[in-house]
């Protein structure tokens, strides 16, 4: 698959041949759903347990007479009806984790990249170098000419461009990450996917060498 490479100045940076094994895979909704579900489950924090009646350190001595006191016949102060008592049927400690085969995770990432390339929402930039104009106002004007859409995920190579990261930090519609952090959920939840030449090389090398499990 051949795509046009653009520059931040809305100029042409030549053509780039994308690997069909990474950017030409037919997307499947069931695979993408499995990978996104796996990601979201593993993002959940552990559930904190509450102290129940047996976990509260309070006296078990009977504090009143069985009859004649005009109150209920309580045996100790650990009962849930008292302030400081144990919680009735409180939450248990849980860790939410899920596992997914590496091949399915790799296939899901390929499909997410291919889906963006297929529907025309993939933009390839030569680089993210802003030079001396590493300012938010200047960057915002340049992005308006490139047609990034309402939200855009920008993926750079091994390391992020410091100037671009600083200039885009105040732009809520732009999210930036290195190629190593590319994942299905973030790619699909943004309207536009923006890759640099370095990012394309890293992603293609990642699948060629390691299988690209995400």
C-alpha cells in the first residue's frame, strides 16, 4: 500500500510503501472487541476490601442487661448497626486481570492500523520537527491545514520529539505517544491516526521481529 507523506507545513514529502502484512489486514470486529476488552479489564484498579464484623477490634463484652433496659439486646459493639462496627456484606478484595493470546493481540493491533488506513483516516508525516516555532499557537495553525479532525493520535518513533510534545501539550484534541505504546484502544478511539516515518519503521520492525504482541 502506497501513501503520500506530508510535512507539518502541509507540503509533500514523497511516497511511502506500507507493508500490507501490517497495514493491509482485513479488520474483524470480534478480534478488535476481544483486544479492547482485554485492555480495559487490565486497566481496572484492584477493589479494596471493607472490614466486616470479624475484622473489627472491639470488645465482645455484653454492655447491657438482656431485659429491662429499654433497648435492643446487643451482645457486642462490633455489630454493623454501631458506629465503628463492621460492615455488613462488605466488598471483598479483588484484582481484575485478564489474559489474551499474544497472536490475537498482535492481530488486533494490525487490524486497528489497517482499519485507519482503509477508511482514509491515516496520515503519515515526514517528522515532527517544529524548529524554532515550537509554540502551541503555531502548531495549532499548522494542524488546521493538515486536517487532523476532531481528535488525533500522533505516534512518533522510539523517542518523542520534545518540541512537538511541548507545543501540543495544551491541545486537548492531540495525544502523543512513542511507537512502543501503540495500542488498539487508543488508535480506534481517535478520529485520525498520525504516524511519522520513524513510527512506521518501528511498527513494521516490531511485527517482523517479535510478532508485535500488544
